[in-house]
C-alpha cells in the first residue's frame, strides 16, 4: 500500500476546514460526486477512515453534516488535527490501494518556528531580540519590554506580564510574530478576542498554562537574575517538547503541503494585513526548506520528504466570474507567493491554483455582480444579486480596510449526503498533491 502524508494550512482564514471536509466527502462519494471536472481515467472506491489513535482527529462527519444538514459553514478548526483514509484506485495496477494521512494545522503556529529551531531558551531569546531590533514596526514595543525587564530582581510573573503586553500590541496591530503562539491561539485552539490591550494581556497566557509561562530575556538579565532565567528555561523546554516539536516534525515529514490563501479577505483587510500574512507564507517556506533560523530546522528534522507544494487561492466563489476567467485571482496569488516558491529546494515542485471547495455563487447579470445568499442581513438565506469589487491587476501600493468588498455567503449544498457540494479546482489540487507524481518519486504522470 502506498502511503502519503499531506499537510494543510490556511493563511488569512483560508477555509481549510471546508477544503478538507469537501475533499474527503468527494472521495467517499466518488462514484456519484462528479469530482473531476474534466474526463479522467482515475476512479476511487472503497473509501474508509482509518482511526488515528492518540491524536485529535479531524471531525469530517460533523463538518459534513454541518454543511449538508445545517446548511451552515462548519466551525473553524484552530487546533492541530489529523485524518487518515484509505481507498482503492482504478487507474493503475501498481499501488492500487492508497492511504492518505492529512495533517490540518493553523497558520498561526508558524510563528513558533524559532522555538522549534532553537534547542535552548537562551538562543531563542537572542533570536527574538535580533528579530525585533531589525524591524521598525516591532522595535518600539520591544524597547519598552527591555526597559521593563532590566530590573535584577524581576519575578517570573512581572516578566511574563510585560511580555504579554508586547504580544497584545502585536495582535492588535496584526503582526504575525506572536510567539509562543498559544497567546494568540491556545492549546485547545481558542483564539484571542480583539479587545483592549490590557484586557488581552491579562486574559491570555504565554506558555502551556499559567504556571509555565515564559518570555525572552536579554543576556544581561539572564546573567544578573539566574533564578528567573532557570525558571524560564524550564517552561520553554516544556512548551517546546509538548507543543512545538511534534507539529514541526510532522510538517517536516510530509510529502505534500497545501497552502490556502484567502485573497478576498486580504483585500478587505487592508495593506497591513496583506504584509503580515505574506510574511507568514515566507516564514513557512523557510521552515519547509530547512533554511529557517540558520538552517537549524534542517539539521534537526532532515526535511527530505517534501516533494510538492500547492499554493491555492481559496474561496474563489467570492470573486467576480470575469476575474476568474481573466486569471487575475491566480496572478495575485502568484505575486504574493513567488518569493516563497523561490525559497523552496529545487527537488520540490510547486504550482498555483484557484479553488472554491464549496462553490456557493453564480455569475450575476453584470460583470461585477454575483448571485448567492449573503451572510449579513439575510436571516432567511434568500438568494440575492450583489456587487463585488473587481480585482486589481497587481497588489496596490496602498489600500485601507474595506476599500474592497467581497460579501460572504451561506453555503450552497444538497441535503442528500450522496451529493457533495459543487466545487471549482478541488480536483486539480488533489491530483497534484496526491496522485500525479513525477517519475522517480513513486508515481508517473
């Protein structure tokens, strides 16, 4: 049996829950699903779920029922989940039985790449301060933090309280380097709410629990306050061992990576949101290439498994149909991610796709309108024609919050579980990451 591991993450609410749910749904109901938009020789049968004992499993059946029976989008998965499935392929005699292991992880965890790469708390602290000092939009908050931790008799509570205020400032300013990432997205996947800085700093934690919080310390403080440094080192190692290393080891050992990017949300959110999410994509590329933090991740994990990376413009049904035909959505995706693609090893093949896993709109009567059931001010879920912003040919030099409009819509699905939702491009992504491999890597095109 051929086994392949596929890691999936989302950038700017990329819709990975819907993507994976709909993909599994099509595989399960392949005979009736009309999965391939073009005629293919591939057939899939005997789909079954293989329980992943000891891990949090992706709740496919719950999410599917939410779409089909509840006619609502499934809840976003902010935690790390796995789903293992087997199926029979009818297109080749070789490797007829295939197993896919999906790793669903939130993009927010990428901020912990330095923790994965730095075996010691001291190295991580030095790296963090170097990072802050090199970037003007981080340095002001970092300087304030340094002033607060200069005291030689500083307690752990005082140090972590000061650092939480720094992280709260980063959250409110949409900065991507929120590390430890549990401050933004706790161990159970509950995300920080955007409220006042002080409330956010008080309600969130920067460690596995309230008793195990840690914050970076400059070398002078580590030498002057050895008791504090010792405690921080212990908390850092506990967090690194339990939460960070297991995730990055799995990402490193994946055969394929799917990076879902929600371009409509980035345009709605403004230029700062775009800049920070693009940095997350660049950081992710350095992680999977093994070049992050001076190549230390490659030394730790090897990082030899990855062969395919799919950059996917998700939620394509929120964009005017003309901008799908003229290639602007794919072009914006490529402009945003091509520097990340350049950082990947030569052996890794990459491509760009547009996709809507649950296509819930249709073209309106004008070029800049769509027909669907808008989420806002529509309690009866009635279909309406509404305007959407035309996509720019390239990312603008500057734009503000809500300068672009791409209304969200209710999902359009059948209640019959035998009929997965209509999609666009899902088959091409799946073909690329799971089935159509080059000579020398186990499969032939």
